[in-house]
């Protein structure tokens, strides 16, 4: 057993509790939050090292061996996602220090931020299907508070759709877990995999599998994503960033884990539906990305496209496709965080979110402009940047399974992504300079440098992932192998 597995949850949890009692001491809240973020990154990196050198790590809470009790499992997939989460959380915190505003900071912004990280990391590490629901709810309750944090009319209006969809999906989640337990008598994921295999996935188990697919597709924005563009565009840039980078990805992770570990015996039922949803999501997301001319909406529809693209990897479910899905999932978490941070900086610099009212920012903000340009190329999958390797593997896996239409849609959607982001770059940075919120005062200039620094950290990681793709693939391939061969995960959890 490895007791360090619970630290990515305990560190932000304790940090949040401490920060609740420091409501009026903004500077101290920032220092504690930043230090906590650094420690959490170091802990996640250490767990990754342990998994790479010693194999899958497990922690049986209170010593209860599976199938009894709660177990935390750090395989390569979960560990990579936890490390990515901690890195994104750290840089989003740095951005928040100079962007979120003291009024929000005084009203528990940092504790809510930390609680959200608890839910996200817990979702990745848990080996129990009911505990996955609990971690989802910790994450969602924090997001409910963050999406209305500040209380603007737009936030209050858009939060209704967001909360309605997630409350509905949570109710279905409870029902699905209850039905699954009633049929199998198990909640541990590894034990569930064994019992479903013994019973044969058919009849009622296929119905339960479809119910889980609906639940996770709703949470990922793969099904009925109409709520996502408006809801994610309502809060400030720092909150939009953490939502876009992490929340839908937890739903995608749940789909990957559930349908490669538990319900993988009869893919003709669930995977065909996921294929239709993936294709529709990419097409409709692409339409939205070109239809709007304000930055938050364009970026949010790019989130929708990426959700469909990653789901395409699960639909194909061969080694190439799943390796690509893992690689692209990690890239997309970091890339979307960077994209939304830079988008928030563009809006602040231009004084507007509308493309028709921008122009000429390249003269005052050249670093911001060229960082956005390169990030756009990476998100679109232009070689040798980080998005290319994952997209190539997913498309190659799709061809191997003869999913030619989905492969064509995914390629076309990549061109739409590139077009929509280059359109932002051209409108904001090229042309005649318009009246904008110039960073003239020393305070504003200092804020701009801090925000640019937070973006630069993620930018370096995106570049490194592209140039060092072969090194990154060494970790990704191990994660993909566990997805393709669930016995590796099962043996590691049930070994005692």
C-alpha cells in the first residue's frame, strides 16, 4: 500500500479548510494557495515516479482489502491526469492573483478553488464506482459556487442551465450505481470488471452500461452540450479556464475508465452510440466555433469539438486509438488552459470580447500575440506541436477500425479549429489599433506581467510535449496498455 496516494486530495482539502478562516487576509491566502499548489505538483510528480518504477500503486482505506472498503488506485492514466491537474491548478492560481479581483477573493474564491481540485483528483484516483460519484459531487458543488461567484446577471442566468444538467446527470448516476450494485453486488471497479465478465454483458447489464454512458456523456459535454458554451462563458477568465481544462475531462476520463474496465465486453451496443455522439459533437461544435464573433463563445465551442475528438478514440478502442486519446486528453487539458488564459488576457487588453471591436494589439502585446498564434497551431494539431501526436494516433486507430466517416469528420474539425483560432488572432492583433484598455499604470503593467508569466509556464509545457513527444509517449503507452488490457489493473487492485 502507498499512503502518498491520498495526498493530492488531502493537501488541497486542508488548504481549503485553512483558507476559510482567513477570509479578510488576501495576501496570506495567496501565499498559502501558491505554496499548496507547488507542494501538490511535487507530490503528484513523485507518485508518477513511483508508478513508472514500481508499477500500479494502491491504497486500501482503513486496511479493508477489496472488494470491501474504499480503494485508491494510481495507474499511469490516473497519475498522469492528477499531475496535469495540479500543474493547471498552480498556473490558474497565479493568474487568479492578478485577475480575479479582491471582492471575489474575500468571498471564499480560493477555498472553493481548492475544493474543486479535491474533487477532480479524487475522481481520477478512486477505484470505487460510488466513491467516483462522491468525488464528482465535491467537484460539482464547488463549481456551482464558482460559476455564480461575483453574482453578475449573466452568471446567475447561465448557472441555471449548468446546474440543471448536472443535477439531472447526478440523479441518473445514483440510479446507475444502485442498479449495478443490485445486479453484481459490487462497487469496486476491479471487482466489477470480474463479475461483469463472469455474468456476461448482456440484457440488464447492457441497459446499465447505456445508463452510465448517458451520465458521463452529459457530464463531459458529449450529449446535450447546449449548456456548455453559455455556462463556461459567464464567469471570469480564471474560472472559465479551470472549467474548460478540467471539468469536461473528468467526464471523459470516467467514460474511458468505465468502458475499458467494466463494460468492454459488448461494444456494439454502447460504442456505436458514442460514435454518433462524437461525430455530432464535432460537427455542431465546429458550426458554433465559426458562427460566433466573441472570444469566450469561440473558445467554448472549441472545447466541445475536443470532447468529440477524444470520444472518437474510445469508440475505436484499439491500442493506437486509446494511446492517442490519452495523449490528446493530457495535451488538451494543458492546451485549453493556456488558450483560455491567453483569451482572457486578450479581452482585458482590448477592453472587449467582440472581435469586431478589436485590432492592432500586436504592437503593444507581441508576446501575447505570438503565444496565442503558436497555441492555436498546437490545439489544431499542426506538427511538431503537442496536438499532432495524439490526433495522428486517434485517426490511425479509427482507420484501423474502418471508422472512415468519423476520421474524416475529425480531420475536418481540426481545420475548423485552426480557422476559428486564427480568426481571433487576425482580428485581435492585426489591422489598425483601436481604443483599448492599455496597460499604462505600473499596477496594470505588473498585473499583465504576472498573467503573462502564468501563461508562459503552460506555453513551455505545450512546446515541450510536442518536441518531446517520443519521451511523453513512453508514459502514455503504459497508460494505454492498461486500458487495452484491463487484467493489468484488476491484478494490481485484487492482488491482496
